[in-house]
């Protein structure tokens, strides 16, 4: 296949979600990234050879130094029923494309794949290669974060949490190839590049991270990390928190206890912000703000989530001078000097 532009608009729609850069019209999740467009799909048919084409495309991506694969493809049933996969095959080690996806991950790439759109059908489950165990399988939600009924469900047949995470795939705007505008589309095919573009940005911010550190940080940042399910997996990622997790991992802070960082300091407004990094467990913190005489001028309680930067804001009208922030936990007491300019 020499031409990636003919036959079907699906690839262009998916690409626009990452690569579009028309301010005021559409800006993708990684508009300044460099891309290779690799076509492995024969759109009018569905044959298992396409899984081997996928493997060849992934091999080429590795050969040219690609860091992230965004794949909005999935395989379960074929034109020839004799080729069909079963749900038992969705174990990450059976379907050709799933084996290839894990091999791609072993080279250091982050593979991001759509979960599939069989959520409301007889198949229901994720499709290959999203069952591979070392990749990100992306399910779909709407703009309110609710599960999209068409999104394929997990788990994989060997019990992995699938999808890994979820992103907007219902009412997700894509480029209208015909008129140069945009329109809202539906599909995990569109949720996938939302995440893939964000993976590229996250990795740019943390170039020292490995692909598995990237994936684990995304999982840990997600909205239901502590209680994943078969619809949204670990949930909707928070990439700011994922970045914080990676910064702490690579700075050696994980396992070194909790931390408090005030920003900015000096303070130039009536808003004091601080990051509370909770190392292992979530906990309630008691916040007190003192003036130089030792008088408490602000007091509050907050719950902080584990293994992420929790941004806490204090709104308090303060005269110029020196103040002290004290944060009490069941295990520690943190005190930070604050200068109000």
C-alpha cells in the first residue's frame, strides 16, 4: 500500500485529533509532534492478514525511531468466519496483532490502541491488539465523563484491567475532510488519539522516563485508579498529575515520604497555593496559617490523594509581611515560611 490518503477518511479523522493545528478551528493534542503515517488496513475487507500488516507497520515505526504508536484498529471477526477470534483469544498472547503490540512495547515504544466499538453488540469485549498487556487500551466516554455505550468492555480473558483508561470518544470533534471544518464523531478510534497525543506531550515533559513508567503514571493519575472497572478501566487520566508522578519517580521521591511545596513564594496576591505530595496513602491534612506573632489567621482541613501532587489553595486577604504555613498529618508536621509581597 503506497498511498495513505485514498479509500477512507478514518485515518485522517484520527490523525486530526492529534496533529491538527488551526487555532480557532481545531488544535490537536500534540500539534507540534512529528508523525509517520503508516497504513496497514484494507478498509473494504476484514481479513486476518491485516493483523500481520499491523505488525509490519509497528516494525517500521520502530525502525525509524517512533516513540508512540496510535492505532485506531481492532480485530475480532473477519469476512471468513474460520479466521474469527474468540473471547478466550483476547489474552494478550494469541492474536497476531496483540503479540506484535507487546513486541513493539518491548522496544521501548508506548502503544496506544482503541478498545473497539462492540460495547452494545454481541461481541461486547475489547478487540485485538488492545488485549496486549504492555500497552494502553483506550475506552470512550462522553464530554461529561460518562461511559459511552458503544465502547468495548473488559476485562481481557486473562483478567487484565481493560480498557486501561478512557477519553472522550462520544461527540469528539474531528476534522471534516470535505469542507475544512470540524464535526463531532463517535468511536474509541477517536478516544485513542486523544490519549496518544497526550502521551507524546507527557513524554516530552519527562524525556528520562521509560515507556512503562509513562504507562504506570497515566494509570495512577486516572480518576478511578483505586477501583478500576470493565467500562472505563482506571478511569480518565489527569496528565498534570501523571507528570507530577513521573517527576517524583525520577527525582527519587517515591518512597521517601510526603512533601509540601509552596508556589509561588513570595506571594503577590491573596491566593496561596501549595502542592502536597502524598507518597503512599491518602490522608486528611490540617492546614493552619500563622502571622509572625503566632496568631492563627486561617484554618482548614483537606483530604489528599496518594502518589500525586494535590494542589491546595488558600484564599486569604493578607497584608505584606511574613507568615508561616503549617500542615499537620497523622504522621508528620510541615512548616513553610511565606513572604507576602
